[in-house]
């Protein structure tokens, strides 16, 4: 993930202006290096998870919720659907270790 973040940040001036706007909105004098990495990581994660959600919608899956790096869907994904989404995100972000896991939940009545 760090490699993707550094590559994306280095080649995209939009991130620099977005980070500057965020800094100004929060009335900070300057971001520390750790804050920059944290900001970039969160935004890179958002991009990756948006790709997952877009593909889920393409597959006709109902996204019920998402929090950080978790997405809750109504319908269960097949192994081939999960792998296809995983490969799509890997190909588009160049993050080779991106993986989707599964945690089944049952409704409590």
C-alpha cells in the first residue's frame, strides 16, 4: 500500500491541493510527515474501496454499509466474483497484495 501511496502522491498534483485544502480547513500550520502519510493512506484506501463498491454494483450486489476497509453486502459473493474484483483492484492500483476476505454474518432476531 505504501508503494501505491507514494507513486500516486508523487504523480498527482490534485492530492497536493486536496491535502492543502484539508490542512487549511482544519486550521493547521503544517502537516507532520506522519500526518501526511496517514492522510494519504486514508484517501488511497477510499479510492480502492470505491473501486470495490463500483464493481459490486456492476455485479448487481446490494451494498448495505461500508466502514474504512470493510463493505457489507446483502448477497453473498461467489469465489469467482470475489477474485474478479480483487484482480480488478490489483490491476488498477498495482497493489499486488490487495485481497478481499469474507466474514459471514447472520441476522439476530
